[in-house]
């Protein structure tokens, strides 16, 4: 779960789960507490922070009695698991089984109480996962589309009433799908029976249910559309979930993380903000005057849910009651409050109670990133002061700004924690996969952030120390000569445009190029080629080009002397051969 981090303490000899520390991702916790008896009572303890729980638990009948006797148990992991592990009175034990092929944890029966929770992706032993929220639903769908759970995949589903064909790019299409000319279906897509994609429309990383229709010049990316959804012309749906029979009219923009319920109509000409929830029925919170007069279960349900059709036609409620400002002039539906953890909460997780840090609110939602929550450091007890201003600022960042912020934080953490080059590289690879960035984009971002580390007041020493530390990381983003030229371009732009470098720009540029040459990140031919090309380009700082000339001349002279020595050695060999003859 994106908003949950856990550390498992396991006895490797018996697979017994000795302790489990779970905490929310925000605020960030940098330490974990190990119960002393775990260390003193066991010769060997395996500590795992890389396991994923998917809420699979195999229990004995005693578990039901334990829940009955301990009425304060509500949530499996936070209440029951911790209650068993921390209680000396109950005398129960929990066992876990870590499956091979992947860092996963799965349940395994024991004779006392229950098996340890979990079962995540396992490459050879099967696949299991738990859908707790829209983010998990999307992740599991991507695994199935990407054939990570093979043979469980759309084109091999005997229960489907219509067969799917598989084509390049992980695109699955039912036989009755209609794709108009110039429509574009990119990758990781499922198109259900009788779905239609009009001309100039784009579908990517999405699932379209049966009889969905996408209008001209519209785009659907990273989204899930259930059956009979209609999307009009010039509309955009980004990382959202649309229920059955939803109608999106012309010129509507659905931003990321939105959840649109069944039978809702949106539009035309509106923008639905990120993480908005819209339903056909209006939510009345418990305790409101409308709900106080009902006693029975059925009447209570009626007081919480108000049918939109009845409300709109009720003369006591006045005229049109739909949220027209949010759903548009022709829209049908009500916006649900995203604040708090009321009935509109997306996730039924271990941290869904009232004292949950509100920065976790969107981390369960499709389309969310860690930038949607403030990310302060905290001590071992997880306490930290919330910075509401920072959270508001993060909510308005564009995807590129979110990536740049996460890249900065990743490199900063690597410096603060003195991580090795290999560990820093692993962090950056994870970041690249999270944001789906290309090699060139990562090269630009990483090099720019690394260069900003250099202390100008101690230029020579700081530049050498920084590049020697980060050189192996930068080298991973250099594949050929073109990448080397691009790297020198990045360094030139940094030295020419970065503020605070007046008076040392040329010196810094030459020093950086020389160090990259010394560390075998760029070759001499690349430096010479860049210099010759830069002399003819108007958008390159010519002061920096002139400053590099002595170094380039030295490289050329070195090449010439090497050629002469090679020629001389060849001549000597030929002469010696003649004399011997």
C-alpha cells in the first residue's frame, strides 16, 4: 500500500513472525524499534522491509474467538497481528512464508492461531494481491495487462464471453472493437466488446469496458472506464475511474485521481479538478437534520443516500439541485467532500481512522504521487509538525515539477545519508520508473542537480570531490557518443545560465569537462567534436568555448603525437624486418 510501510522480524529457522512494525509513510520515519526480547531470545533474526502485504491470511478457528473476546480488534494488521505478537497471555503464534522468485510474503498454516499475512507478486509461484483502493486496483490491472500474472491475462480468460486478441505493446482488443482511421491506441490498453475509438482520439495505459465510445480529438490516459461510458469530442480523461453509463460531454477535462460514479453526466466545457469525486446520489452525513428522524436500517440508509432523480423533482427542494458549477450546465451529479475520512474515503486501510495524517488522504488514489503529501523528517515515534502551506503548494505542482522535486529530494537524501554510488543509482532508477522518464530526461535532471552541489567558494576541491562521487552514477546515463555530446551541452548550459557563477563560469566549465574526461565519462573525441560544433552555434556561450580551447589543443596534440609514435614504431618494425632478411 502506497501510504503504508512495514518492517517484519522473522525467525529464519522456523519462519515465525516475531514482530511487525507498521507506520504511515507521512510523516517519514527514519528509525524502527526492535523489541529487546526479539534479539535476546533468538539466535538469528531476519529483518525485512521489502515485503508487500496483500491481506491474505489463513486462520484457524481460534481467530474468530479472539476477535469476539477482544472487542477492540477492528483491523487485521494494526489490531489483531500486533495484539498477538505483543501479548504474553494469549500464547498464540503467527508464522510467515516468504515465497521464492520475488520479495513477497504469504500465509502458511500453523497449529495455534493463524498464518502470517500477505502474498504479493511471485514470478513462479503464482500471483495474489488485495484491492483496497483505486491505486491498488490500477496497479493490479497493470500487472495483468503486462502479463506478470501469466497465464492469468485478458487473452487467456475462459470466463469472458468475448475473446480478446493480443498485439504488440500489450494491447488487448475484443473482436467487435471499432477503431476509426487515424485513431491512436498506444500501449497497455484493453478495449472491451463493441468499444469505439473515433478519429484523432488517443488511448494509452487504460481499460475501456464494453460499449465505450471515445469521441474525436479526445484522449484517455491511465484510466479505467467501465461499461457504456461515452466521452465526447475534445475531452481529456487522465488517471481516473469512470463508472458505468458515465457521459463526458464535449470539451471536458477530467484531471488525475477523479472518481466518477455510475450514471453521472459531466459537461460541457468544464474542468474537473484533481481528486474530485462525483456521484449520482448526494451524500448526507450522519447526524444531519435529514437523517435524525430515521430509526430502522432501511430508513437510515435512505437518510444517508438521497437519490438525485428524486431530489431534483421534489418540490420541497426547489429547482435544480445538481452541482452545476462542478458538473456543467448539462451535468447530472453531486460532488462529494474529499476532506476527512467520511463515507467518501477511498481506502479501507489500516490507517483510515480519525487520527490519520491528512497528508495521506490522496496517497490511496489512482494518479497520486508522493508529492501529493508533505514529506517531513521525523524521529522514531513518528511525530512531526505539519506544514499546511507546503502541502497546498505541492497540490498545485505539475507532473514535471513533481518529478523535479522528487529528484532534488532523492539526491539530497543521498548526500545527507552519505549513500554509495550504487545505492544512489538504485534510488534514481526507482524514481525513473515511478515517473516513466526516458534516459535523456534522467540525464538532464541528474546532471543539473549534481552540478548544483558544487561549492563555488572552494571550486577546485568541491568540483573534484562531487564528480568523483557522482561520476559512476552519471556514467550510467551515457550510452554512446551522442550522449557524451549532450552531457557537455548540459554542463555548458548550467555554467552559462546558473545564477551566482559570475566570474567563475569559464573556470568551472573547463574544470568540469576536464574531470569528466579524467573519469572516462566523456572521451577526447567527444570533447573535440563538441568544441568544433560549438564554434558554429549562436546559442552557445562563446566565452566558455574559448576557455576550453587550450584543453582541446592539448587533446589534439596528444592525438598527433600518438599517431607519430605509432607510425615510427611501424617503420622501425619494417626496417628491422628488412635487415634480418
